[in-house]
C-alpha cells in the first residue's frame, strides 16, 4: 500500500474511534458578541469593523484550560478557526497585516492552542475559511457584507480571485508547515452557481479556490491528514451542519466518514445575549445518535473576547463529562450495530458488547425482539449493577398482573422504577 494512503487509512480509523470533538470559533467577532456573521448580518464595512481589531486583547487566554475542559468532557480532538470569513488571522501570517500580531495582544494564538491540545492528548485540526471579507482582491459577492451596496459591487468588478487564491494557498502552507503534524483540515465553504438576487453570477467554487491544487498541497505537506468536503470536490469526510442525519451518511451509495458539527446555542462565535442553549441531556443524545449512525459529533464553543469559555459552556461541558466518565466505552471506539433497537433507544456496538442507550424511560420492562438467545449478561454501565433478564412464554395469557406472551425470541429486561440519575442511562449487553 502507498505509505501516504496507509497513513490516511490509519487516520480515518482514529477519527472513527475519537467520535467526539471540540470546535472553537474565535475571532474579532467575539468583541461585538453578536454572532460570528455580525459583519455580514449588519452590513459592516472594514471601517465599521476596525474597532474590534484595535481592541482585541484576550488577556485571559489559557488554551490548556480549553483543552482540559474538552478532554474531561470526553472529547478526543479539537478544531480551531485559524481564520473565519472576516479574514482575521489568529497567527502571524507572512502575507497579511490583518493578524493577531498587529493587535494589542500581538502574539500568536494558534501555536499555544496546538501545544495545549497535544499536552492533553487531543488530535489537532485547523478550520480555515475559503471566504475573506477583508482581502482587497476578494469580490463583493452574494455573501459579502457590502452585497447591497451597488457602488461597492461595481468597484469590486475588477478584483482577481486568482490573486486571492494565491493568498489562500500561501496561508494554508504556513499553517501546515509551522505547527507540526496536523490531523484535520476543515475548509469552509463553497457556493458555486449562487447568484445575486438579480441573477448576476456570484458563486464561488473549486475553480476559484483552485481546490484540486490546494488539496494536493495539503496532502503533500501533511501525509495522512483528513480533509473535509467543502472545497467543492470530494474530501475524506462530510460535515452535516446544525442537523442530525436520519441515518449513516452515504456517497455514491457507499458509507462515508461523517461528522455532525453543532453549536451549544445556535451561534458559532460568542453571542452574549443568545439564550437558546441546548441541554446537556440533548447534547449527549446527539452524540449517541451520531455514533449509532457511524458518525462523530463536533461540538462548538465560542470563547469571549478575553479568551475564556463562557461559564455556561464550561458547565455544559462539565456535565457532559460527568456522563462520559461513566459511559465512555459506549461511545469511544464504538460504531453502529446491525441490530434494530427498541423504540426511543439507540444501539452502539464494539465487538461482542452491545450498548443500549435508553432515551425514554419505560415502566419496569424493556423488550428486545429477537435477542432472547443472544445475550449472556446485562448490566447498567454507570455502576455495573445487574439488569435481570427474562423470556416469557409466547402463549402466555395476559391476566391481571401477568404480562401476556411476547413474540418468540423476545428478551425482556427488568428495569427499576426509578430512572438512573445520569443524563442517558446505558445498558451494557454481553453477546454470546
């Protein structure tokens, strides 16, 4: 096997085993604290946006605290936005002045993040925006903050996307040659064929980014790295965003690596007044749901302008961590099962251990069709307490307190009335 391909296969296996990762969206938009697309949403000019650059000083930045919180939550890798659509770079780029090095903070933010992740045993990924609303050669298109300014659109008509593509490639080269081995390259995003409302062409895709060339460079610089699917050409994994797929993700009829990227509250960047926070229980269910369909969950936190995680995010991660400390082996290294779970449940499986995640707590009994002769032992995962099993006579007549017969081969688990005090109870089934 080709050594590069061998490393890529090995990385794919690691990616599957990790199952749970941290996404970090951080940039100048953390200062207005009104969503990472604030420049777009509020049609801000570069001049309007400049005060955030002039006042960016994350004096409480402690990437070890971030990485520790991720590891304790059960996350196994982390992906950082090195540059978002606003164009601001979290490292000192040789080809731009629009970097953290020119802010009051004045120091690289990417290097300490990478070191912190490695110290906590996390895989490392870089997010990098293909879009750049600050670069002088990036056209005013349908996503640009000045898209409704006809004069700005006219002035940008002569901009050269290939000059911008040179810049894009140069920055990716910097990122992949300065920080050692990088596991994931997460590009965002392409929109070919998307016109202005008046029909004027505006989209950007593989020809604008020179995606084939860019991907080849990434693989040359980082053999074995995984690249996502947003370059307008196929990548190594697909990235459903803000929804949970109904089943395993497929490409050309074949299963493909995938990762659901999700927010804590609907915003990727720090959004001070956004109160639409998902509960830890819902987030754990989303993680389980992803693994049961052979996918990963990449859960985002948007740090504040001073470089800290919002206390609500810290507590959410801690509560998830209390669950994963007890239930890690039902997620990490697990995948889907060919067996069909009962209603309101999910199965994950590793070898002869089948994990039954109970989303809706039943009264006393949980019936597993076709499992009567397949399970040799059952226990709650959180405390290893036995779950008793019975198989009823299919011909048994229901009477008063006697349950009626169930279809042949049905295994019944006898559950306590009180639901275990964990976010999602898990029953570990040892298969024959």
